[in-house]
C-alpha cells in the first residue's frame, strides 16, 4: 500500500514539473523569435524625423476622420512615375509627346509690383520599375527648362524625395494597427532613405549608400503597388497632400510679404535714437548758431540747384555726401532739403555738425509753405489717408517745385534713397527739346525697371482712355531734371491738381506720386541716357553689376532700403561708403555697418 502511495506522489510531481517548465520553454522560444524580428523591422512611424523642406506633407499629420480639401486637378495613370519640374509650356509639350499625362495645371499669381510670377509645381506620379524608367525615351528640353530644373533640385535628389512621399502615401492606406511584412519594410526603407538623403540638395552630395537605398526603396514601392492597386485613390491622396502643401506655402509667402511691408515702414531703433539725440542738441544751440553759411547762393539761378525731400537723417546725408564727393565744382552746388517739422531739428543739426564743404545748404520744413492752403486750397496731409509709403506729403510736394523756388530756372530732384556715383552738373546742359521733365525711361521690356502705363493707371475710365496711350513710354522718379520756366508756362501744377481731385471721386491711378507724374508730364518728358539712373537695388530685381558700376545714380527703390536690416547685402556697400560710422552720434546709437 505504501508503494502505491509513493508511485502516485512521484507521478503527480512529474506532471506538475512538466506543466510548469514546458510553457516556460515554449514562451522563451517565441520571445526570442519575436525580438529578432522586431529589432530588424519594427520602427514607429511617429519617431521618424522627416526633413522639413518644400516637400513636407502636412496632410500626413491629419487624422483619418478629417477631410482634406482637394484641388481641381486631374488624376494621373498608374504608369506615370518620375517627378518632373517644368514650366507650363514645357509640361504641355511633354504631355503631347509621351501621352501619359491627362492634363496639366498652370498656376500663376500677381505680386504687389504688378509682375507675373509663375510657380513651378511637382507632378508626383505613381509606379514604374527602374528598368522601365531606363527604357523610356527622354524628351529633349530647351536650355531654359534645363537651367530651371537645375535651379530647383538635381534629378536623383528629387527622385528620392518622391519615393519618400509615395511610401508615406502607401502607409496611409494600411490599417493603423497593421504590422504586416510590407508595412514593416516600408517603415524601414523610409528610415533608411531619410537618413541617406540628409541635407543633400545636389546629386554630388549623395553617397553610394544613398543610391543603394534608393534602389531598395524602389523595389519595396513596386511590391506596394501590387498590393494597393487602387490607383485613383492613391492619386487623390497625393493630389490632396500636394494641394495642402501648396496652400501652406502660399500662406507663408503672404506672411513674408506682410512682414517685409511692415519692416519697410518701421523706423529702426538706431535711426530713432539718432534723431532724438540731434534734436536735443539742436534746441540747445543759440539762434545764431542755427544759421547756415553761404545763404546768398540760394537765389542764384546760375548755380546748380538740387532738391531733396526726406524725413531720414542718414539717407539725406548720403545723398548730399555722394553728390559733393563726385562733383567737379562743389562750390557751385546748392542743396535745398525739405522735411517735416518733426525731423527738421535733427536734419538741421546733422548738417551743422557735418557741413557740406564749399557747397551751400538750405533746410526747410513743409509747414513753412503756407501758400499751399491759400493758393491751391489743398492740404498735403490729406494724402496720408491711404498709404504712408506712397502718398506722404513729401512725395507730393515735388509737384510744387516752381512755386517753392520762384527764382530758379532749372532744378534737379533726387530721391533720398539714391547714391550719386558721377558728376551730375552735366545734366544742366542736356537739350530738353522744349519739354519740362528729363528722366530715364522704364518702358523697355525685359529690364528690371520695366513698367507699363496701364499697370498703374485705370484705362477703363473715359477721361484716361481718351487722353492717354497705354503703350506710351513710362519713366522713373529719383533723378529728374525740371525746366521750371517751361513748367510755369504750361501750368502743369494745375494739371496735377485736376487729376488729383478726380482721383478722390473715382479711381484713376494706384496710390503714389509716380502714376500722377506720368499723367501730369504726359508728352512733356524727354528721355535721358540709361546710364544716368539705374533702379532696382531695393528689391530682388536681378540688376547687373556692370550696370551699377557705370551708373551716375543708383536707386534703392523698393522696400529693402540700405539703412534697414532687410536691405540686400550685395548692394549695401555702395551706400555704406558714404556714411562715417566713426561719428560720435552713430556710435552712441549703436549704428554700425
């Protein structure tokens, strides 16, 4: 009996041992196999750090329940693969030759300078094996298309970016909890290709390993195309992602434009400090110390008279310094600087501390011209209701030059954002041919300064279309020689007032004094040689360096003035060399080159 009990206990213990250790053994094998697979494949898509560039897709971050607005584009066939960046005309030509694309899109928008800018968009197409890619005949492209393609990105880099986009799109079709072999492989290829691409922007920046990763990704995408065969859904997803990115880029562009406008209107802290310091010093002077020498030259019509309207101390100083330093007879130069009452003390003090050598200087305030309200029944501050940059009183004061200087026969008007590089006294000997205004014309197409009259003047108005030719040549303010005698004889100030008053009733011109100048001096302007005045240094105009070097006057027209932080560094050197940064006031206000 004891023997039976002993055998029973042994059997029970054996069964218990087997029931405990066998599951442990089986579980350990399973975990070992699972860990080996997870180390190779499993990578959480949320931890992949995709590069933030022009092809980042904000639509990927949206939840499945959110809707994405789709653009009115055309779905491409599944056979279309390579990403092509072309302009609108080349896209249509390639579509006719290859027969792959169903259509193309031409998107353009007009910027604030009335110039059309066409944006190139990438066509992201679906599937095509590498062997088929190599067999497809290439379409010859014009030099313009080749140069544009090189400017955007090199071919291999673009193809790798396209592969990343397609892989992300395929992953969006997989269920969120899917951990299939294909999903793991797509995640792995995404991570590898993203690391291999890095910050590369040219094919020469890519390593050999990057090209291997690209081929591996193409093979994986080929597998995915066989699994996810719903081509219209894929094309719709890619279209929505592209449209979402384009909308974001357009929003950012508008924000940049607004910030540039804001920066262009704002007075830098250093210039504000300089103005306050000079104003305080000016009011500490005695009345006799506030007077300028050589005041007897102000009314001499045989001298060279320059007019500058400015509310900026440094800008005005650069115009005066550059004009005097390039003049052959500085003792015959007379400057008439007109500013507002707020900046009058600061500008006056600057030129008292930095006299213009043998040249004569006169500083006046716009408030000193009391005859404006009595003779013309107008207050220039009324113009400030629209846009301070274009319709300020100082801009419109130029139309009253004959009344401001009744004893002068001829005067040269300079904007305060110019730099003089050559002697300008030769302009007094230019044959005006009975005209009133001498200016450089801006009607040559292809030039950075090109302007058409109908860009700024409303030719749908009967008083405009019956009086002016929309194809007539335009010209620029900034360097203008005015025959004041002929101006008075033809009463052009009255013509200016006529169109100014009509502009209050109905829209005739865009804001600013330039279109009003075109209609006022219509048929009364003689064109000067183009080397006298070169424009386009205040924006990305593409003006040639050789033209700048040969110009008598260079003009920083645009928002990016040289005294602002947003000014273009490649042009600032021409302005800075006329500023003495060692001056005590500039150093005290932390104004440095």
